């Protein structure tokens, strides 16, 4: 099984949606920081500190990459060993790079 690296590459906030649907103090996600890295070494275990919602969105990609899966986007991404995944927070999504590294 391959080791999988999960990197936080962007935190976003969709201001117009936050204004309409969010609390006044709602802003960018504070659970993750850009540049933060997690590793999956032993199969389908969520790395400590990774948000549950983000894990739900990416766990199938992590498992596929760990077992040799590639090219999830039919050539849209230039590296077949990478998936770009966002969490399921519709107001302030976090974008992750998920990649097989061994």
C-alpha cells in the first residue's frame, strides 16, 4: 500500500453566501492552515487533526491512491497520482491536495 500525503492548499470563504446564510462572526475555517500536511500510512484511518467533514469528502480518493489508483479526472490534472478535493463546507471550503507519495 502506498503512503498518501494530504496538504491544505487553500482556505476560502464565499462572502456573499456567508452574508446571506452564515452568522455575522462566520469567517474562514480555523481548523486548518494553508501548508498544513497530514499523512495516511495505514489504510483508511483519518489522520489526527483532520476535520471529519473533509475526511468524508476525500477518504475514497485516499484509499484509491493508496491502492494504486490514478487519473481521477481524465487528464484534467497534470499528475495522475494527485486528487484536488474540497471539504463539504459550502460557505468556507478548504481545498486539499491528496497525493500518493510512495
